[in-house]
């Protein structure tokens, strides 16, 4: 199933939903088709690529800080690519090790493969002579 973009009533993007969810939104009349695939229908509804909500949804909560930190979020942010060797990453590494006061934060964690994570141990990248290929940054909400 393809993803369908959901626009707020003021035409700003909110998120993506599955095609099935989008058809349910049309059926419940909480959204209308903004763009659709030509000559494709599911029942009486055209196959949407973009739907627009009928009522405006307040999204003030997304204006502040970005998403909260998580291991899965770090791996997704870095595209599951090791920050040290550019190989496939399966875990995360703390730039400033937790044993030295490093925290679980977006700026202190990067995706890493098991080999590089073990090689770095409880040292900083400079001490381990393993330069970072990416600079860890906190993600922001998409607008």
C-alpha cells in the first residue's frame, strides 16, 4: 500500500497515512481528496495521493522541541549507517561515554556497527582515533 500525504485544513502538511486509513478518512468525511491518481477508483472514491482535513487541527505542540530521544530514533536519523566506518549499523554509540557523564541525547549518540562500538569502548572518538563521519544533531519537526 502506498502512503498518502495528509494536509491540514490550511494546506500545511501534517503526516502520512496508509491508503486504507485515507479511504477511512474520506468515508468518515473528516478529509477530502486534494490530489488523486487519474482514472483509479476504490469504490466511489478516487485513489488519493493527498488528502486535506475538513477541520483545522492545532499543532502547536510541534513548534517547540523536536521528538524525544530514542535508540530507534537515532538509528532512523542516521539511516542505520555507522558514524565511524559507514557500514551497516545495528546499535548506538555515545560520543561522550556514559561512564564519563555522557547522556542519552540526540547530540551525544550516533548509530554504530558492533565492531566500531566495541573498538571505541569507553573513549571519546579523538582518544580512540575514530573520527565521526557525521555530526550528531537533534531532529526537528518537519513543517
